[in-house]
């Protein structure tokens, strides 16, 4: 009996050697689809871009499923495929993230039908996902219930999209896990300094700073820029990774003459939940960025973050390496930089509406989650109580 095809998927080919020169070739992602292999041109540091190319490949070979309104006859795989093909390109969220969520859903739900979507199976899916390790970066961290929740939200949206087209006789409800309270952990200034020091190629080994290799400084150069921009502006990771040196229609960009970062391209729409207003650059960061731009202009680089001459698709692995090198808790993630910037602004007693506009969040969110860091927080109440 022939083995069932796993469908199109990414495969990282390592250890290749050029037959003509005998030199080792860089590791690259390939799309493997049965006996067919298609190169993506992307290395491990461009995982997000490789996933986008996989999504494009799947979209090109996809054919619409037959119309069906009976949940017992509709495969979850077909529901996700229809949603990804028709609705996916119009979503404001990252295509790579949606593809990752879809792949995780397919691995568990793919062979099931919509009639299998119920409270117990949703709970079983969450249990399954939270027993797995995060595959990006060697951090050892487990998938969180919040990630499983976001994946189930995508499944729910896909079911709604199918129902809008084919009018299911009964639309199954996707039961989500409770939304956890997101922690707002921040780095102290000493911890932030250690992280920046690690990004310069140093590791804290047995209490002393040592440089493990001569290439460490060069290999982490892109992360040094990522850290400083994140700490100084509180911008989200996706904004920093896509940042360009010149005006862009589709990507965030820097105006060094005006000292401004535009967090979205000229043609990008504002997100309802993740606001991306422009931010005026602090003087120290502006000086760094002018120096970086001078270096990149000579080399013909167009993006602020780059590695090996190519734009950076992901910082997960390098960030985890720096966290380990700095001797910090492995739970520290790139999003901590945003929490840190918000916390520091509150500690400096910056006016709420101004800090919120600077960070790109609502004043209510800033006050609710970071307001307790103000020096005068509850000062009147404390004074009244003696």
C-alpha cells in the first residue's frame, strides 16, 4: 500500500557541497512535495520568508473543494484551504504567522470533519499543542495556551468564512481556552545593558565576560541594532525587522533627516488592534542610526537589519543566543523590549497620552498595565493613609 503523501512542506537541507568546487554550500530551505523539490533561496535566518514562499506554492496548486453544507462531510483541511486562499491575502496579520497557525491546525485537525469540532476536541487540541516545544530557536520553551488560542481563533474564522459561502446546516462552535493575563515583565537597565553587551559578541561565562569566538561580534551585529531600536522606541519586532532606510510603500522606513521612524509603509493600512504611529527618534538612537546608515550606504544595503547581506526574517535564534550569553532567564523574548520601553517611560513619569502615542498603544492599555511603575502611583492614597 503506497505511503500517504504529507503534502507540501519546508525542508532544511544541510551539509550540501558544490560538486564543481568542493566547497560547502549554505543551508537552504526547500519545498518538498512528494518527489518534487523547489528551492526557496532562504536560509535558517529567513524562516518567515521561506514560509511565505511555501504559502505561495500551496496557493498555486490549490483547487477549490466541492460545495458542501453538511458538517459531517466537510473536511477541516478544505475549510482552512478555502480561507487561506481567498481570505488570507486580504488579512492584515502576517502571512507567515497565518501559515504557521494553519500548518499546526492541519497537523491535528486535517483529517477531521467539522462535525468533530466541539468542546472536548478543542480542549484536546490545546492540550496537544501545549505539550510541544516551540520549533523556532533552541530555547526549550513550550507552546503557550495563548498560541493555541490564536490558532483556534483562525479555525473559527475559517469556519465562519465557509459558512458564509456554503451555509452550513449547523455551524460548530470553536471553544477557546480562557485568555490569560499577558505578563508585562520588563528588563532592568542592568539586564538591558547585559543583553546589549552580549549582542556585541560577549558571553557571561562563570561570572566573567568572555568573547567565545572572533566571529561573534559580526554574527550578532543585526541583533545589536534590533535591541537598541526596540529599547529606545518600544516598536514591535515585525516593524524593526522590516525597517528600510528609504521611503517605502509597503514597509516601515526611517527618515534620518527628520529623525522619524514611520512604523508602516505609505500604502499600509493602520491596524485596529496594533497601532503603528510614527515615532520621533531619541538623540542617542538617531546618532547610532546615522552611523549605521553610512556603513550600509557604502555596502548598498537597503534595510536596517540584515545578516550575511540579506534582510533578516527572524531574530528568534540569535535573540535566544544573546539571552543565554547575557545569563538572563530563557523566558525573555523580543517582545520584552516593548514592555521594557513602556515601563521605563512610566518610571520617568512621562505623561500618559504622550507615552502612549510614542509607543503606539492606547492610554488605557498603558495605564492599566504599566501605570503602577510611576513614582507617584497611588501617592495620594498612601499619603492619606499615613
